[in-house]
């Protein structure tokens, strides 16, 4: 259906990947995985025709329609939302646009009107006469209200623009669908909607995602980009992890047996090569030695940072509480938060969940002191030491510091150079990289630097707003382990269900109207209570 032959891409002296030959077929849904920087998005751009490969071929079966998720969320600001979605069916949109230009031309000829009649036929064949209603239905399912459909994209909140582009990718019901990070900026409920849509589609899909639960729910195969090669594994992400681990164990076991056999043969040759009566046997053993080859175990391009959080002072019983907390943005008619009351006990791990735009980040900013409540009170215990990871840490990186200088500010002592270097090394920053400007770091790298700040400052309460944003699988898994071992109190916002399910001991969901549901228990238990377990 979609295949590559000897595909290579090279930037500078080193190839990103080379000689990739693979077939994506038969309605399978492939999760494209690999470490950050391994070339996943680059490969996706090549498959979608947005980037030219250095060598090799990409082949799409004749007559098939390709759909892809547009990554430019601000590329349609002056166009109607409903039109942006319909542009996902390029042939239909082209026929409609040409037809409308002819009808709008006062000087159109008979030949032009004959062409318009042809275009009407094509438009009907593509389902154009019910296109708006189908596009509107997809938008509503994606959480984009009808009031936004006729308006321009610039009026769609930033957190919802990706959903419009998702609707665009899905609109044409393509035969092959390319989705690069489709769950970014989607809340937990919207991700569930997307899972259902993709699972009900017959399209062959290639999906890049760092959401492990999403990959497990949707994917039938995993495409692992590692060692500059692409290898296909049947099954979902958990199946891949098990299969890859078992494959490595088999190689290691085989190599161990081979190494023992080599040792035995070498010992025989050493003892009897000079013995005339054993010379023939020694020669035979040498030939056997030449045939035994240990299978190479390549070091993976994946790297796991070492993340551990400690607290300088232990809290007992309570950490903090809020009473009838309310917040309304200046000029707004309705409050974001209204009469919110809860107490957080020391050592709890609390997940703050809810739809996009509901007020989760506002609550975190209030607790962190970045905003002041318009109503109610917040009370912290006397020894509370708060560490905060904002959703967008850009403001932390405006000054001209290199990585070492930036991290040194949080060590507490001027002579803590070894501790700072060790912290950066654990977070996969080493050597000359420590001299790099902190301002030019990627989103994932800035996130790891914030982890380092929290590791060094040792707060006993941590507030983390979307701490897995821009992170690869290995970093997310390491972060989850670090937070599981953290002895302090944790409040976090996340749309990653695997992360929420593995960490949270309590769920606070912000509901429309600014109130909350406060549930003491884990996420699976909460879903059962809510009737959303499916």
C-alpha cells in the first residue's frame, strides 16, 4: 500500500537513517517509535512528500488517497474553520474551488460552463454536497463547537487548533493516514475519542506518539527506528517492549553459550596442539573456532536519564489547603474556578485532570503564586517548600547562561561543581554540551533542565504542569520512576493516561462551571466510578 525502497536521508556527514526498505500494508496501524533525534518526524515528512530523501524511493499504490496531519497550527488563520476541514479532501476542494471561480467570473464562456458541469459531477462523486455536514460532525465530535465552524481559524483557541487539523486529516477518509503526535494538546477524553475514530477506520496508518496508552489502544504493529534502521514488530507497544527484550535476552544467552564453547575449544587447542597423537583433533577444534561468531549487540540510540527527587524537610500530616478558591480573569464574565475547596495531605500524589481550557493550569499558577485568587484562601503549612514546573518553561531560559551556569544557580553552594556536573550528566547533558546556551534548547531539553532544578532544590511539595510534554518514551518512563520514589507531596497535570494511572493516589477533576470532583483513589478506580472505564 505504502512502501519504501533503500530510503536514506543525510544531513551533513552522518546519515540519519539509511537503506530503509519497508512495507506498510492492509489497514495495519503502525506506531513509529524511536529516541528523540532518531529521525521519526523526518521519515514521516518523506513519506508524506514534504521532504526529499537523499536516495531511495517512496511508493504509494496507484489510486489510493493519502491523508496527513498538518503540523502548522497557525497556517490557516484567515480561513473558515469548516473550510480548513474540507481541504483535507484535496480533490474535492480543488473541484469545488475551480467550479466556484467559473461561476464567479462574469466573462465565463460556454466552454467554461461545460468545464463547470464536469466539475459538478466530480464534486458530487467526492460527496461534496454533504461535505459541510460531515465536516461539522467531525468537528463537534472533536470538541469544536458549532459556533466556531463559520468563523476564521484565528478565533479558535490555541489548544483546539490541532483538533481542527485532526478533523482535516480524517475528513477525506484516506486509505493511508500519517499522524505525527496527534495527541499533543488533547485532553484525556479527546484522546479517547481519537482512539475510537482510528480503531473504526480501515486506513493504513503510521503514527508517531509518546503516549504509551494510546499506542497500546490503537496500534497493531510497531515500527522501531533505531541503529539508523527501521524494524517492524507485530503487536502494540507493550508487545514490542516484551519482544525486543526477549530478542536481546536470546542473543545474550546465545553469545554466552558460544563464549563458553569458544573457551572450551581454545583450552583444548592450547593443551594438545603440540601433542602428535591429538594434532588432528586440535586442528579440527581450530576450524570449529573459526566458524563460531558472536552476534553483535549494538548499543541502542535510546538513553534513559536518571531522575531522582528528594525533599530537604519532611512534612507531617498536611501540606496545604484551599478554601472556597475562585479566580476570574480580568474582563471575563464568568470565573475559571469557583468555590474550590480541598486539603492535600503530606505524601499524596494528586492528578489534576479535565478538558483543555477548563482551568487546570490556572489552578497550578495560583498554587505556585504566579496568579492571585480573586476569592477564597490558600494555606500552606509552615515548612512547605514548593517546587514548580510550568507547562511552558520558556520564561526560565531568557537569560544568557550556558547549561552549567544555569544549573549552578540551583545547587545552593558556589563550590558544588561536581554535583552540578553529575546532575547534568544524569539528565544526558555531558562534555562540551554543558557549554551550550540554555536559550537554544529544545522543549524536551528544557524540561529535563527543570527536572534538574527540582532535583537540586529538593522541595517537599512539587507542582508539575504537563511534565511529560515533548519527552521521549525513555524520559517519561524515567520520570515516572523518579516520581514514584519521591517521598514528598506531588500535584501534577497530565493527559498521559499511563502516567496518571501509574502515579496518582488521588484525582481532582475540574468540571465546567469551575467546580471540582475530588476522588481519593487511583485513576482506574475513578474511571469505574465515572462509568468511563471503556
